[in-house]
C-alpha cells in the first residue's frame, strides 16, 4: 500500500510519523507544504471528511499571530482559505490511504489503519 503523507519536513511530529512508516515498511509519498503548497480542493475534501476544526491547527504560532479579526467567526470556507494561505496552519501530518484519512500522529490509530 502506498500512501500520501502531507506535512512539513522539519516538524517533529512529521519526523516521528515518517520514522514510524519507515520502520513499519510502509511506502509513502511525501508532500511538503512549504515547497508544494496546499491544494484548496484537497483541503475541502479533508474538511468534509474530518471537519475543519480537526484540520486547522489553532495551537501553532502562525494561527496565534493572526489578527483577532481573522481568527473570529471562522467557518468552513474561511478555515480552508487560511490553510491555503498559511499551510503551516494545517494539523500535521495528514495521511491519505486506501481506507480514508488520518490527521495527526497516533501510533495506535496508524497501526490499526495502515498495518
């Protein structure tokens, strides 16, 4: 099974996830948001599958540095626009696999879904 792993290479959680995949012998293709950006159509699909509240990383410094007017009243479309403009606001990593979508890294969830 080949999966798509989306993230930022210097993110500690992405590093852990990549190491786990390699140790498990799972092939993956890595999409670097910093170099390749975030596709609005793909983000919309993820939001429909997992919810924008799950995908939008509100704990990161990029989100926290936004002016309050941009943070207030976020809805689906505004969340997608923010994540397209600032891909570091997407919770990492995101994995597309044959069985669905994983957001964030949890060894237990990943083992159940990918092994």
